[in-house]
C-alpha cells in the first residue's frame, strides 16, 4: 500500500515538473479492492506530495486514512469509476496546450498522431462547469462511457486508465497531441492521417 501511495506521489511530481499542475491544481486517484480508493489531498502542490497526503477513502468519499481533505474533484473521480468498470486510475490535470484547445470551439483533432489513436482514442470536450463542484462530474460523465480522455471546457483534462501508468501516459499523450496540433497549425501545412489508415488504426486500438 505504501508503495502505491509513493507511486501516486511520483506521478504527481512528474506532472508538476511537466508544467501540467500549477499551484495546488490537479488530482490523482487509484481504485483499490473492496470499494476503496486512494485520492490526493486537496490544495497541496503535487510536486511536493507526501504519501500521507494520498488519502484512503471509501466509495462515499469518507477518509479512512491519511492527512488532509480529499481532492475537491472527488465526485468526478468516483463517477468515472462507477461508469467504467474497466478503469482503475484517474488523472486530472491542467496541461497548457490541451487546456488551450479547451478554451476554444475547436475539438482536439484525433487524426494527426497515430499513437494517440491507438493508445487514447477520441478526446471530446465536455461543456463548461464550475471546477471543484459536482457540476464538473455531471458535465464530464456522459463522455466517460466512450472516451479514455476528456477535455474540460475552459479548465483542463481528465485521463482514465486500467492502471496508474496508463492514466498518466494518456494524459501525457493528450498534451502531446495538443502541442503537435498547435505547432502544425503554425507551420501551416497540416496533413491529417487519411481516412483509410484511420480505420486501420482504430482496429489496432481495439486490440491494444
Ligand atoms: Zn482542475
């Protein structure tokens, strides 16, 4: 258990170093057995997170062990677990390039980067909701059924994974795709993956 808490701290530190978690932003959770979860404490920098600030909670959000109060986005995490029996980790961050897309009417293109199609799939944008309220969960919930990553309008991104590493890598890829999309637009010669090849990649994603 201590090792997993430390892994959550390590992922928090990596995301913070990557500039995806300014101030005390973002939150990370992992599903355990018996309807219990680990979730990061609210208001602490994820760059300096300590294992005791990774809280053990039950499915009602009651803290069973650890120091601090659970992340304010706890409802969004619990809703994601309820809707998706196949996922065991949720990473919410504020990656700047992906958030830039979430501040426009442009969808993040999913036909630019092959790895993104295989490892993440479509990345829809959920409508704006006041952060740190149950409204965020309500806005994002309809997208969790079919997407492994969702942009939150004028806010940030959420990535779901079968394990912590996968959720982290999906968040990393979301930001990579957004960065590539923005840079491609600057070069002004954007070449999208042809439809035929897209079908092949989507087939590959099903077996990934
Ligand atoms: Zn947020």
